[in-house]
C-alpha cells in the first residue's frame, strides 16, 4: 500500500490546509472538475485524520434518492469506521434508545430500530453524540452531494422542496452541533441546483476550496512512480522526457488521465525526442481504441444523466462543434457553427461556463470574449472527434 504522506503528489499540502480550516471552525465545499482527485483527497483525509486530532468519515451518497437513504448510509459508515470506539457506540445507542420502544429492538444492525424515527431526530441524536465526544473531533466528508440533490430535483416540484428541506435541516443541525465539521464535494455544479431550490444561503456558509491540478513536478513524480511501483502493464521505467511528453499530450495534469495514457506506452523507454514522440503517438492511438471507451464514456454518460433535455442537446452540439479544433473556437465562431438563429448568444455563453465548471471545457481568460473555448482534456477531444457521440443515442 502506497504511503502517500511521503509523495509529492499525495495532496498533503491540500489535506493539511483543509484540516487547518476545519480546526478553525470552517465547513468546506471542495469543488473542481471530475477526475481531478477530489475523492483521492477525502481518502487521504481519512488516513491522516488521527494525526490532526480528527475522526473522518467518508460517505458516498451519489446513489441515494431520498434523505432517509442518506441518513442510513451516514449511520452505517460511522459505525463501521475503524476509529469508532465501543464507548461512542454505546453512548449513541443509549441516546437513540430513549426515542423508541425497547420491544422494537430486534436482530440486525444496532441502528435498525431507529430507522423509523423522523429524520430530524435521527440525525440530531447521531450528531449530538459526535458533538460530545471529547477525545477527538469528528468530520463528515460527503462525496457527490450535488448528484443526490439532482436526483431529488428530478422528481419535480415535490422533489425540489424535499431538497430544500434537506439542505435547511442540514444547515440547522450544522449550526447546533458546531464541533462536528463537514466537507462536501461534487462533480456537477451545485449552484444551479441551489438557485432553483432556493437554498443558496446554506451553501454560503461553506468555505470554498478549489482543488487545483497537479504541478508539473508532481505529475512527473507520479508517472515515474507508477512504473517503479509496478503499476503499469508494460513498464518498470518512465524517463523524465517521456513523463513530460505524457503531460503535454494529456494537456491537463489530472492523475487519472496521466495514468491512462501511461498505461498504453510501448515497452521501450526512450529519451530521444523523436522516439519519445513516437511512443506518445502510439500510446494515444491505443488509448483511443474502442476497447478503452469506458475511459471517456463517463463524460457522455454525465451529460445524459445530469443535463436536462435542452442542456443535453446544447452540450453535444458544443462538444461536436469544438472537437475538430485543437485550439478551440471563440464564442462568436462557435455560435456560427450552430447556424441557429434561435440560439441566443448569452444563453450559449452561460452554457459554456457550465461546461467549464463541469470540466469539459477550458478558457484561458473568461473575462475576454475573444479567447477561444477548447476541450480541457486533449484525449477527450480526440475521442469525441473520432466517435462523435450524439444527444439522441
């Protein structure tokens, strides 16, 4: 098992900064495009929590479709956490048992009898126990909160109200239990959901923490470690020249895609510029073959699952229009590609900002409308250009 605390790419500075903010009484909203490493940071926080005086519980809620599922998963993750003491569980059980008929206790998980309680009482008792734990401070790390909220919004008016009630309850309990800290992440934009559901005020109480890509030095260390640790199928060594070429070819220093391209490198390590470029060309060709479609298909799936019908059609139109152009297109040039007199320029601009937030696109200067929009990830552009997925699959 890799000890990331000793690795330059282990996100140790980010982890220390976040713990510092939590100790200062801040709750954190960690945002950044998909595949950048947000979940990796949460895993490192769980590993390093004890040294910072915390117990961190990571809860993945992307598959939840109602609040009760969230609270059940929260309870399960807390009780299964290796750092939870028997004393804490005993205290929690005693407190919760005050709210139910003892005869209702039955075989199964200790929390089973409490699932019939109203959600507010259930969560409040749980957090109250964590609040009173004087041995360590607790932090709840909720991964993919926006995906859960989007599932509620998709139910219609009643679902949006359910999301608003959930977030308002969340805010009240956070305020009432200030020793319990929270960190939320999400790969889809949470602000549009909050605006539609009228719970922007809840988000305003979180401090934004933007996760940045790896530095070039960190990315080189990461790639060379992959080979040295035996994590690549064809290599035990990646030269620095090859590592730099992989980084340039990917165009975005996200570990997931750096590794994806490195996995396809031919067996012969090279330092000569021409041979290095030949290796990168070969690796990219392999990466874009159909058997690797799952590497990029998640981006297409994201649009189908998380965009409305109108947004989805516009997204596919934008990406298919941009795919042939490595340097991208300006807003006006892109508008011309659509050849649609009914497409409002400002509507398109706002949608491009959404695609930037979600990690599909990049623009060097958002303030300068003459700056082109381009794919953030070069292999994704090449994949999109080759397979040209359509909104109506």
